[in-house]
């Protein structure tokens, strides 16, 4: 359906495709809505490619309905035959005419106003921003629905995993115990009490004299029935210190599945069972979405808010794209279950020692060989005893630096995927296209975004979070505002400090050591 009073024949002018786009996006034409939206979108792209002439347009703008109607093009326009001007029959009041810029053509009796190229591009840009913004509401929705359906769903082991044919798991625990984490003992003990029939624990301690060695020994004594070993000193096979640390454990691993599990994690009795249950025959890697245990203090709230909102949204959305085979990879390696034989084909984990983000490259390698990637239904329960705002921000900055180097197109996508930056630009677009009040639209955007995030947090937490809504709002605002600064800081200073080392990444992720540091994060 074309706009009222409009002939259907002939090629469409720039005003027509803009009308289609805007009518489709903001109009209320029922079943034509999707159709018009799609056509408008296609025409938007086609216009960008062909740089359509922009001299045929005049607008009548209805602020209340946010819909454009065009009057006829001047007769000199060769491409667009128009019928008589149109106004909707039902509109009661006279319609305000927005004079865009130039006067009507000489000799023309119609109230035709021409748009300059700059104005067309302005409208185009605003439309593109509004489409991108609408896309993000789809991301919100998908994240919420996928999170609701995926997370905290108990899953039984497949027949393949009945006690006889159960897949054995070698758990690699890389440990760097300085400074001493007060929760280390509690966290490590949960690995000894896993309710899974066939597993071994391979503790890898980076340096002699590390206080975590004593803890591991105590736990091994307390649980003698659990198959556990401790390797000290690592093996230097690359730049990545975590890989170097895990290498002796990897060489000793005897089971077909390998779980890389970071030191700050806590396991529930059934966490490993849940992960293995997702390792179906077509899957090569099962990862847990990072989240946190309930801990005291504002830094802990901040972490929970971040991992339960913005991070969870993108992780679930990209994770779903992974699972659907779109080849996106968002695997974070704090808890990653992998088929050892696939890593062996690469030459073992040492083949990934040139990268700092070994997690991303593990997943990429496995995915490139045709194996599926899945998110487990239990999130990763981070439970480090030391929880500080500074540590949290440094960690996010480090991750951001990794992403910038490994997936450079996120430089454009990332800032605009954040609530505040997107809110600032979309509010401008709304003033251009909808004549909205800038501040009102920004507040509307921020409020609805935070509500969607609150829903997401409740889903990831599997119930209400252990803090008040006021604490949520403060933490959420802090995190959303800090996101841009984290990004700018990551762009400004690409040197990555991780525990005792400093590194620089080349584009696409190969790491080089910079110098040794003694600061501990
Ligand atoms: C309208 C849809 C637009 C989608 C825009 C996507 C913008 C991406 C923004 C944020 C990415 C969040 C990624 C999840 C958290 C990763 C945490 C992390 O950095 N972990 C590292 C340390 O463990 C790890 O090494 C990195 C792993 C994966 C990085 C993934 C990069 C994101 C890839 C973006 C692909 C965009 C695809 C767009 C599809 C529509
Ligand atoms: O020098 C190091 C640094 C770290 N590690 C180990 O690596 C694990 C993760 O370290 P941290 O907790 O400092 O870092 P993060 O939680 O930020 O790690 C995350 O980001 C970087 C990725 O490469 C990791 O796979 C991911 O887990 C811990 O178990 C730690 O003991 C080492 O063994 N040696």
C-alpha cells in the first residue's frame, strides 16, 4: 500500500521511501506495518548505494502521529509521476507545514519545498539510528526470552553419560595465590564435592611458595577419595601466563573432556553435570555465562548488576547466534568445557599460548572445525573474596582491550551498544524525526532500558537479587556511565596488565610481553 492519494505506478522518489520507512516504523497501519518497514529498510539501503536525487520532496509533518506525507513533486522531476496532493480524510485540524529549506520552484502553484542533500542525509542518519535502536530492543527481548528459557533449567545426562559410558572430565584449576583470596578454600572445596561420577582435579600453581599450595594440600588430605593432583611452576610454552601455568596439568589430563575453571569460581554439586549434559555429540565446547554469588558490599552489588544486565544481554544474544550457527563467538574462558581431542588436533593448549585471550581462540578453533558452542544452563558463580571497584573496572578495561584487538569492528559497535551513548544519539534522531523533546526522549529511553535490565537481572539471578531497587539504580547508573570511560581508556592505552605481567596485543589478538610488573589486580 502506498500513501493516501498516491499513484502506485512509477519509480519511488526519495520522499516515498522515507515515507515508507517512517510510516512502517512509527505508523499504525496494522498488517502493512511489517511490509512497509521491510520495504522502507531496503529502500534506505538502496538509497545509500545509489545516492537518490533529493530535490523532489516537500513534507507535511504530523507531530502527533510522527508520519510524513509528501505533496507532488515539481513537474521537472522526470522519475516520479505524482497524483494530486493528499491529506488524510480523518485529520480534524489543519496540518502544519514544515518548510524544510528552499522556496518552491518558479511557476509552481504548489507549496513545494525542496530538501538539500544535507537535510536528506540528516534524515537518513536519524532513520538509521532509530533502526539500530529498534534493533537493540530486539536484542533485549531475545536476551530476556533466551535467558528465561536457557538459564537454571535442570538437564539430565544423556544415555551416553550413564555411569558406564559417562564422559570423564579433567578439571584444570590455574592458581595464582597472591594476594591470598580469603574465599579460596571454600571455592576449591566445592570441586571436591561435585556430584559427578568420573572426574579428576588438576591444580596448577604458577609459582613455588604460593600460599594456595597449602590450601590444595589440605583439601587433598581431607578428600582422599577424589582423584586430585597439584602441579607447581608451569611450563613456558607461550606468552599467555595462564596457558603456561596450565600446561603441565594439560599434559597429565586423562579424560576426554577438559574443564578450564578459573580460581575464583564456586561450583554447585550439579554444575559439572549440567555442563556435561549440554555436551551433545555435535557440540565441542560448553561455556558458562559469567555471573556472581551473593556477597556483601557495594562492589559485589556492582559486579552482580553488570554481569546480570548489560553483559548477560550481549552474552545471551551472541550465545544464541553461536548456537544457531551464525559463527559469532563470545566465549569467556572462566569456565569452559571442551573436547580434549579437538584441542589435541591443534597441538594442545600450548598452540594458543601466543594469544592472551586463549578463551576466544579455543572457541574459534573448535567452531571452525564444525563443532557447536553452547551456553550451560547454570551461570558461572564467581565468588572471589576480594571484591573492589578498582579491580572490577580494571578487569572490564582489560577485557575491552582484548575485544578491540581481536574483533576490531566492535570499536564501532560497542559504544553504541551501551545505554548512555545510544540514548544520546537516539534522542537526537527522535528530535529530527519525531519532533520529540530531547531530554524527555532520553529519559524515556534510559528508564525503559533500565527496566529491561532489571527483568534480565531477575532472570539471571533466578529470583529477586539480594539488594534493594535503590541500590540497583545507583549501581546500574554507575556502571552505565562508566562504560564509555572504560571504552575510551581501553582505546587510549592498549597495554594490558594482567596479574604480574604486562602485554600488548597486535591486531587480531597475538600478544607480546611488555615488561614484568609486580602490581597485582
Ligand atoms: C543490533 C545488534 C548489534 C550487536 C552489537 C554487538 C556489540 C558487541 C558488544 C559487546 C560484546 C560483548 C561480548 C560479550 C562479553 C565478552 C567478555 C569478554 O570480553 N571476554 C574476554 C575475556 O575473557 C574474551 O576473551 C572475549 C570473548 C569474546 C569477545 C566477543 C566480541 C564480540 C563480537 C561482536 C560480534 C558482533 C556481531 C553482531 C551480530 C549482529
Ligand atoms: O598470570 C596469570 C594470570 C591468571 N592466571 C589464572 O587465570 C585465571 C583467570 O585470571 P583472572 O581471574 O585474573 O582474570 P579474568 O577473570 O579476567 O580472566 C578472564 O579473562 C582473560 C581470559 O584469558 C581468561 O580466560 C578469562 O577467564 C585464574 O584462575 C588465574 O589464576 C594464571 O594462571 N596466571
